[in-house]
């Protein structure tokens, strides 16, 4: 049950949540696209590091089938 004393706080919280949600959605401008397409922003910026990480995770998580690698989780192939 909501009392009259809680209604302004609830209304303020709703307005604040809407304002925060609306401000987080913004289109990417053309001059900002070059920054987002730069080398450090790529998910696979360092292929050799990704390969090593994949091998390590494969040895650790293969028994769960998370990486699609074969093996029993001991590190051998």
C-alpha cells in the first residue's frame, strides 16, 4: 500500500530512471566511428594472445564443452 508521503519519492525515482535510460541511447556519429573501428576496439586485436587464451580455456573447460575443442580437460589433445 502506497501512502501519500511515498508518492513524490516514487515519482522522482520513475522520472530519474526514465531520464537515465533515455540518455544512454545515442546514435554513433560519423566522426566517432573511426574510434570504434580502431585496432584496440576489435575483439580479436591480438590473434596470438587469443589463441593462447583459447588453448588455456580449452584445457580448463573442455570437459564442459564450452570451447568446442577436443580433449578431456587435462591439456592434452
